[in-house]
């Protein structure tokens, strides 16, 4: 299963190297507060010149997932010892909170949610088959304590009994007098007294009860984990989290050890900007507004100023991807079809070149981990 906490990637990072699937999600909110002096940038073109509405994850990528017509080593200077990096133990050791969260996630495969538990869910609501604004978590997750009665009558009751990772529908009726909404195009949708269907994904359960050795022995009978005590489960989780955190740590160490040219490769910069604006535009469409209106509602005068405020993050995303491609070029790595095949289910959504890029990133990470020293 995917461990959600260890997939906490930068919103603008092209690849999430710590998780089990490609991701093209970007940060959908402005990441700075507008200042009294408008931000300007000489790095970007005007926002209107970016064709973000036609953005696809695989655009501009070759069959190996590398950027076409771009030689990364012209922009990135790798350290001579990049295959033998060193990181501090503190960079890979998970926190107590991360271990506890992950234990709850694993237990969630065996223990269904009950009243008193706090769950994190994603949901998409619809009335008469039409999704409505405000009825979608947009993948951001929402916490609720079952039995508190803070959601519509019957909503929480239908989550009880489900386990982590399950997808299911619940049906509720909005109370009379409930405020109306709209669809993504701004057309009015009446909610008052209407039956609604919510497609639910149960992400996580924070249990109200204490985990014990006897519970593990009675319920977690699985060769997958091979544990019989709380301490053994904690050690298992800590070891696995540490291994995954090494992936992010070794990549961070490499990026910090590289030097970069003054000007990012334009095709890669354009890709990152289009990706960011495309994600924002999708959320704007869900609200039934233009991208400009969406940005203005978050107190940014223009899309251009938003890009200027996020310049460092966007350029960092370019650097991260160019470092990966530079290692591919320098080490002469070739796509391993067996690695790419592990992510075949994502091809329809992301396109084969993007999936291949993710596979190549994994191959780069594996290469770096072979020579990694943790001290």
C-alpha cells in the first residue's frame, strides 16, 4: 500500500521519488502573501504566452521520459563523487509522529473505522449525477471524528465499518433550507432537500483505542508484515520509513552538491510553468471562474505576479528534474522496461513518456542509494 505521509513532496516537484506511483499534482494555492510592491520576474514570459490550457504530463518528453532537445549536462555540473554521497542520520530518521501515523495506516488495513475514531477522507459529491462546487475535497483530504454529528445526517454513519484504502459511495439527503451551489460551469444546483451521492476514499484512521500486542496477534495475521507485538510493528515501520526517507535525502544531497547555469533550459521551464498554471486552472474551473478571477480571490493582482512570487519554487523544480536527467546522461542509463512496467496502470492518465520518466527517476535513485553513506 502507499504510505501517504512519506509522499509529502514539494507542490512543484515534477516527481515524487518517495512514493509508489507517479504524481503530477502541483501546489494549487499561491505560496506567498502579496507585498505592497508588485513582484516582477525576468525569468518568465508573460503568463498569457504559456499554453497551460493544453498542458499534458508527457508533452516535450522523449520515449525515455527525458526532455527532448535538452542536454542537462549543459546546465548542471555534477559533483565528481555524486555516486558516493553522504547524509546525516537525522535526515533519514523518521519522527515519532510519522511512525505513529504510519502504524495507524497499517492497522487500518485490518481494523474498520468506528464511532470515536478520527478519519481522513476524500470525497466527491454529486446531485442527480452532477458534481457541485464545495462538494469535493480535490484530493486534499478532510478530517472528521465519527459520531460528532458535524456532517449531514447519515454521512458519518456510512463511513463506520470501512477500512483504510477503501472506495465506496454514501447517500445522504441535504436538509431543507441548505444553501444552493453550482456546477463547474456556474449553473445553479439546488441542494435543499435533495439526495446526494458522495464517492468516498478512506485515507487514514486515527483510532480512539490503544494498540496492544494481543490485538496485533489476533488481527494482523499476515505474512506481509510478520509482526506479533507493538514493538515489532514499530521497528518494522521505522525501518521502512527510514529506507524511503533515504531516497529523498540522497536526492536532496545531490541537488545541493550541484552547480547550475545562469539560465534554466527554456523547454523545461515552460513545462513547469504550464504544469503549475494548468493545475491552478483546473481548480478555477471547479469554482466556475477564470484563472485570473481565481488568483484575484486569493489577493494576487495578476497571474504574472503569482508566478513571480513562486519563481524560486518553479526554478527549483527545473533544477531537480535537470539533475535527474544529468545523471541519466552521465551514467549512460537506459530505461529498464521491467521498471516501467510496474507503473503500467498509470499510462492512460499520465502518458507513457511521463511514466517512463518516473521509472528513470527510480533507476537514478537506486544508483545513488548504492553508494550512499549515512553517518
